């Protein structure tokens, strides 16, 4: 229905800080439940609608993104505040036949993180954080997305480096064992 959920959640959290987690959970669950209507529309006829509105190359690119990272392709936009075209992403997820359970979980997880961060900021700085954040994002949306993308790339690089280090630590331990045994067998002169 286009309600200003951020402002509503922030005002409830500011007025009743003890109900912080309850408001975050209810807002995330309500957002996921509200997306069911768009899911049904997208599942029944969303692909036709998307093909009419998007070029074939753009359609294939979005479809490939959902094929590779279905959950994240929906969860990350669910975390972003307006003017992110969230309803279009929800429609695409349904059109590409994302399972209903994963659909609800992705939206719930994304919105939960979004409202959780909003709640912490509201408790720290007051409900004015919604207006200030909205102004920053509206004026510098490209920079906000670029910053989020850069943070994601840094996280992926860090994760890969950590995986390489853990596999490097395991490899030498496995290769040293046979070398020691062969040295023990060789006659000493």
C-alpha cells in the first residue's frame, strides 16, 4: 500500500524502546506478508509483463542473476530503502519461479536486517534519522549503491583469503606425514 514503514517503525521504537525487537519482527513479517500479492501476480503472469517492459538482453541478465544467487538477489534489495525498485524485484523473483518458502525467507531476512539497523539508529539518534537518511539516499543513491557494492566486494575478497589460508594450513599437515615416514625408512649412514 506504499506506507512509509521506516517512519512508522522508527516512531514506534522511539516511543517504546523496550518493544524494539517486537517492532522489528512485526515490520519484517508484515513486509513479507504484503509481498505475497505481488508474488501471486508475478507467478501467474509476471514473465510476460517483464518481457514486455525489458529488452531481451536485460531480461536474460536478470534471469541469470536469479539463477545464480536467488536468495541474495531478493534479500539484498529487501534491505535497501526507497527509491530501490523493490516491487519490481519481487515481481521478477516470482516470474522466475522462486520457491515460495525461500521467497518469504529472503524478504523477511532482508527486511529484518533493514529494520534492525533502523531501530539501532533510531535509539541512538532519534526518529529524525529516517528523514536525514532518506535525504542522503535520495540525493546520493548511486553513491550509496556504489558503497554497498564496494563493501560486498571487500567482504568476498576477505572470505576467499580466509578460505585459502585455512586450506593452506591443512595441506602441509597432510603432505608432511608421508615425507617423515619415508625418511624413517631410509637407512642412515
